[in-house]
């Protein structure tokens, strides 16, 4: 009976996935803008960027776009505050705050350093497209030859593919099938503002792995993360002996051969709670694969500086992602690791 049920659910899964993929292929939104052109192509339909004839420009080698048109096309919103000279962009659950002429931007309240600040050019607010697109999970392609930027928003329906996978996972956990996570991979992450959480979930899906969130015994408040002040996070990062307490444990760590460990970059390094985590288990003989999210900093020395805390493990090279990394970006990295 279970086998019949499994077959039915598997069939439903394949039908839903096929439908989702077909819909995704046809429902992707593509927006193309050209340097110095006041027109944009939205799914090949020509539209004016705005009524003032604003055009995209290149400053410091970065493309600055009149962003309102793009964000509104993808179903997001843009709010300009003239008093503070700030722009708030919202798309789905992600919020970006930028300030004119400031290289500090905020994604979901986490600070990022931009290499080109937003600017007002010809009375229009021009924003660095790559940072915004990456944060909102959009694909951006630049053609130097054509001088065009192509932004692709993958169809919303693709998320249904994820739901379908979850259905399959539930069904295959019955005792007749043992396909769920029998590859002994665990994804562990700490995330204060959910960017790393999003990437960790995508890794777990791509690697068919179990997932565990490191939960601080004392949660980090907004004030604790306000890195412009003498906040808790800054104090911990400056204290070699800081080991913030973790609430809960991975009960069956011995079951895992490969452990991805993910964290946000705080002042170029992993938060000290990652040190607490690594010191709490025996990683001898396991493979550890670090990953992080950050505003703009690379993974740098953050992973190497944790090697001594699990010296008996085989540490693979780590990977940095932007806060809104796409499922495609994450899964290509996971696939490149050649895990079984
Ligand atoms: C205390 C603190 C320090 C940070 N330091 C850096 C940094 O050095 N470089 C950087 O690019 N981003 C830095 N950030 C931004 C975070 O790395 C970034 O927002 C990250 O994606 C947050 O991940 P989370 O949402 O999983 O916590 C910092 C954030 C905080 C709160």
C-alpha cells in the first residue's frame, strides 16, 4: 500500500515539477536597459524608463540605473525620503535602504559597503544595480559590447518546485524508503538577520542535507547588531575569549560526515558564536565546508581562522554569497563540490 502511495505522490511530484518548470520558462520577467538610452525592454516590449527621459549611466565602472522603473516592474516598491536623502526599496521579504552619496547600504538592516554610492544625476536617483539585483535574488548580465544590462526575475511559480520537493521528502521518509539524507550531510548556520539562513536553506535543498540553526542563548537585538555603536556584536568580535552561549545541540553529530557551516561576516570574521559551535563537537575525520554572507567583504581569513578549532577536520575552501543569492548560484556551487 505504501509503495502505491509513494508511486502516486512521486507521479504528482513529477507533474507539479514539470508544470512549474514549464511555467517558469514562460513566466520569467526580463528587463533590458541600455547605457544612455531612455527606453527599456520589458519582455521584449519597449517602454520609456520614465517621463523625463532618464538614461542609465556608468560611474566608476559601475552601472547606475534609475531604479524606480526596474523595481516597480518586478512588483517591488520604492520610497524616497528627501529629508534624509534615503531610498527604501522593498521586494518580497527583502528591504534595502540606501543613502545618496553614502557607500553604506542596508539589506534587511545588515550593513553593506558599496563601491559606488547612489547619486542624484539630472534630478533622478541613480542606484548601483548589481547590489540591488543580487539582494533581491535577480540575475544581472552585462554586455560590454552592446552596453546593455539584462535583469531577469525568475518566475514566482518556481517556488512551487520547492514545495513539490518537500512533498517528495515527506513521502519518502516512511520505513520502506531510506532515501532522505542518507548522504550524511548537515548544513549548520548562524544568521542574525536571515540572510545566511536563506543561503543555508538553498544549500540544504541542493545537497539534500539536514539543516540546523545555531540559536544564541541570548538572542541578538537590533541594538546588539548596531555596528556603528559599541554594540554587543562589536564587543564580542574584539574579544578573543568571547564564546557566546548556544541554546540546544546537534544530538547526532556522529551521523554526519560532511558539515557545511555558514555565518554572516562580522568585521571580516565569523561571529564568535561559530567558535563556540566548533569547540562543542568532535569534528575529527569530518569534512567541513564553510560559507558566509556579507555586504561586500570576501570570506577572506574568516574560515582559516577557525581551522584550529576543528583541526582534525578536512576543511574545504569556503564560499561567500550575497544576502539574496539565487537558488541557481547556490546549487551550482554545491554541485561543483562533487559531493556524493
Ligand atoms: C556587527 C556586524 C558587522 C558586519 N561586518 C561586515 C563586514 O565586515 N563586511 C561586510 O561585508 N558586511 C558586514 N556586515 C554585514 C553582514 O555580513 C551581512 O548583512 C550578512 O549578510 C548578514 O547575515 P545574516 O542576515 O545571516 O545575519 C556586518 C554586520 C554586522 C551586524
